[in-house]
C-alpha cells in the first residue's frame, strides 16, 4: 500500500509541476497532498473523506489541516481532477494500437426516485432519466465514457439523467482518434450520429436492434464491449448505491475523483516501461 501511495503522489505532484500549478506559500498542505487524500478516500474508503483524513493523520503520511478546510480545498480542485484524467487518457490512447473503443453510459443517482422532489442537493426535472438495463427510472446524472480494449478510460462526459446517449455523444466522440472504430449498444443506433462522426474519420459500429438487419459481427462486438462493462462495474462498485456529499459541487467533484481513481488503477497495472512513457 505504501508503494502505491508514493507512486500516486509522485504522479500527481509531477503533473501539477508540469502544468504550472503552484501551491499557496501560506498553505501548510500542498495541492498534491490534498488530491492524494482524495485518492485514498475513493480507493480505500468507498469515497469517505473523513475516514481517509483520519487514516492519513494517524499514519502521518502528510501534514494535516482542519477537515472542513480540506473539503473546501479539494472541491476547488475539480478542474485539476479533470486534467489529470485527460493526462492519463493520452497515454492510454498512445498505447492502444488497434484503435477500437467502446462507448456507453451508467447512471449515478442523487437520491432514490421516490425522493426526487425533496432532494436537497439539486432539483431539476432534467435529472430524471431511464435506466434501460434495469428497466426503471432514476434521479441523477449519467456518466458517458469511452474505453479501449484494455478497459482503460480515454473520455468521460457527465450529463443530466434525461439526456439520450446519442445526444451526449456529439460532445465527446469527435475527439476519439481518427480512423478509430467505436462500438456501442443498440442505444447508439443513429444515422445522423454515424454521418457526423464519419466527417472526423471515425466509424460508429453499434449493435443492431432485433428488428434491424442481421449483425454478423454481433459476437465480436459483445466480447469487446465487456471491457466497458467491467470498467463500469469497478467504478460503481467503489461508491455503491449513492455518493454522499453535502453540495452538488462536492458531489460532482467526488464523482470525478472516483473516475480518476479508476484511471490511476489502470496506470498502476502497466509495466514500468509503459508507465515511463507518461513523462516522455
């Protein structure tokens, strides 16, 4: 565990130096240390900041600050969390020679659908969506994600729960590497989206619906799509049924931290030579 924490801290610290994010000279705890505590919370304590805070304090891993101040500081680093994800994503794209990706989405509930009108974090009818895989409505957000065949995430986009997967795809699929094939489920069947992506040299290859023509590549697509299903299972398994937060900003920051933590896990599975490419 110590080696893992040291590696993650080094990664975060080197990246912040690379992009020129400097710590406040008055701060006793660096931004890298704040993000490290956030990582430990997601990875080892199911998103519980306080347990991670207590663990770090007992183990004397970093200098400590007041817990409420820690929460304020980590929420301010939301954009840095996104940039860290994209930094790792660039490495995953470089290492993926086949350029075959899978796209899908998973719901993240703010609260139970029966309590939507009493939700304290955020109240918006656009958050009410339908989870087709479970055949039920939910209240919250959707995480749209693209992963390669090694289960490594290269893009994510967070939308309201009501946004259709096809509509959301216009915001991130054009940035998939040129000459790539993107495999989606039947929810991504759209001639308009297919024609739009072809302008960027990207081929959309969704699994056809039952009432459409026979898909000769069905079994291959299903096998490839297991990578994104596994990724979703690991990410959602870390926070369970709900992400606990006291503000909508804190909720979204924590959600992005869960996704970044999964990216870190994928990075740690690479051999040393591939990891070193991150800094070249």
